[in-house]
C-alpha cells in the first residue's frame, strides 16, 4: 500500500486518479490495504490500496 493510502481514515475525502467520473468519494474504512470508499457517482467501491493511490481532497 502506498504511504499516502496508509494515512487515509474514515471520513476523509478522496478522488480516484484513473476514474474522475466517479466524483468525490468519502473513505468508509481502510483495513489491511482494502479501502472502502463511497463515491458520489459510482457508489460504494472496495479498492486494493496496493494497486491504486487515492488522492486526498482538502478543499471541497
């Protein structure tokens, strides 16, 4: 898992770098590299933190 993904906590806002159409997402959980995010346009998605580095959003 990337160092940045390791810092993600429930409630944090993120974007998927390869899926901008999913919109803004809110982290639901981050357990053992499995990150569950609820995206506005895609719904709930479980991601492998070893395969994708989510981008934190601080200004929305």
